[in-house]
C-alpha cells in the first residue's frame, strides 16, 4: 500500500507541475480556445498552403504561448533571497546586497523565455527594416518604372488606411492606437509592426497578428471584392506588353526614391531606405553574394524570428477581449477598403485609357508582395484563360510597398510627437 500511495503521490505531483490543470482552472478555457485557433491556422498553412512561410511560424508561436506554463514569453525578473536561504552558487554568482532594513540578501536573476528575447527585435523595430531589405533584394521594380501610372494604384490602395483611422477614432481609440490599427490596411506586416512599436507598443500583439493573418489570407479575402467591383468585360481586358527597362533606370530608381522620400518624410527613411538598399544591391550586379544572402539566408532567418514571436504575442488574456476583437475587425475593414479603392482607381484608369487597363491590377496596390499580384493574375485568368496580368500587377504591388512605407512615415510624423 505504501508503494501505491507513493506512486499516486508522484503522479499527483507531476500533474500539479504540468500545464494540464491550467486548461481547467480559472480562465484556462481561453487558452484552450487559442490553442484551437492556432491549430486551425496550422491547418490552413499546411493543409491549404495559405502562405505557409508566414502563417506556419505565426500559428506555432500562438500555440506555444497559450500552452500553460510553457514560459516562452516570460519576462526576466529578479528576486531578493535572504542570505540564509540562498545557495552557495547563487551567492558566488550574484553577490550580496545589504538592504535599508539592515538585512543581507542575494539578488537572484531569473532569465526570461526564449521568445521574449527574440521578440526584442520586434519591439525595438529591428526586424521590419531587415524584412524590407530582403523584399527589396527580391523585387523587380521594372514593371513600376515601365508604367509609372502604377504609382496611382499603389497610392489609391493606401486610402483605406486613412478611412480606418477615422473609424477607429470614432470608436473611441486614441489617435496613436488608431494610426497603428489603420496601417493594417496596407497589408504589410513589417510596416504595421514598425508603426505600432513606435506609436502604441501595448497593442503590438493583436495588431501584428491581424496584419500578418490578413497578409496570409489575401487569396481568400481579395477575390470576392475584385469580382464585386468589376464586370466580366473589365476582368477580361488583355494589357499590352510593358517596355524594356534599362539597367541604368533600375539603378537610378532606388537612389532617387530614397533621396526624395527621406527628404520629405525622414520618419519613413528606415523602411524605404532598407527597401531601396536591397533593390540597389540586386540591380547593381556588383554585390551578388550579399544580395543573395539578403534574399535567402537573412530573409528566412528574420521571417522565422518575426513570425514566431508575433504569434507568441497572441496570449489568451490579451487576445480574447472586446477591444482586441475590435482591432481585428477594423484591420479587416482597412484591408478590404484598401483592396476596394485600388480596384476602383483601376476602373477609373480603364475608363480614361479607353479600356486598355484591366481594373484587377488595382487590387495589387496593397503591399502583400507578390501575393496580391498573383491573385490579380488568378482572377483575371478565371475570366480570360489567355490573360497574363502578373507583370502588370507587379507594378502597383511594389508601388504599394513604397506607398505603405510612406503612409507609415506620414502617421509617424503626425502622431509620433
């Protein structure tokens, strides 16, 4: 009997120290809901292949942080331990502290969780510019240079940001939080993180998760809006081939854009500057090795860290609140409005050019590169299988990247004081 009692006591001790009980105590049901949500997002990433490079690390970070007692996002702490209770190792490592009450203590430091330290790259605004460096190195600005009118569509897609900003203000959010919510409309996760880290760091978790989730769900969210706002005739328009862009133009473009944007909006310089640096490395042809590193190794590493830590901010106690749900809803509205305004301006260009512009490329004005351009291509080919819109859509798409960075600079310049 003593052996059975000892075994049972050991089992109870293991259960008490495990995270299982945490799912059934207090508000543990919220963690259970978030675990289900994380598993659903993993299914979308793996089973449906909805932008798995983004969605898989985000979903797994969300899963980790909501497992009770996982400690992956624990903040480092210090504890004053009376000298008599401190171990010899602790005394040797941390030394002794004499407090005002005359007692001697040892100030023992407890390290934070792994993802807490990786998250500092998000909190300090380090990862977003590095992501922009990689995006610039992977992007071909040729379609934008060949068709400068694409800048109009890239700018039009940012209108949703400012409409959502006004809506968030009306719903009671202060200006800085409203600006952080509105930037989700650019469908640019790094930009949303960068702006929020500067304006409303307390809301970084839900805003980052919303921004990256909507980026990953572009193939689901955009097509219904595109079909609703266009006719079959408009979707079937075949656009003429773009002109060939010279190497000199491609080299001069990032230099000129950096100078102009940095002079007009210094607050946008970190994002636009790194984007253009990456593109200049690509187009110059003289630093192929570091250009390849920016496109591959650096981009992959930062994506892992950024995605996992962004997902790890979606703790149940923070995420499952009415305010957070409002943020997610407003973010969706911003993204839908951005898509809609891009298509509407595409229709205007269709009218003014006598039917030479397919309005579908306007939806690519959001900053989800190259996902939004691929969606324009897919929806166009559904109507006209011989249609090839990808290169035409890439113009507004890269314009949207620049546009979202400029919109971020405007918000930081106006609200960041």
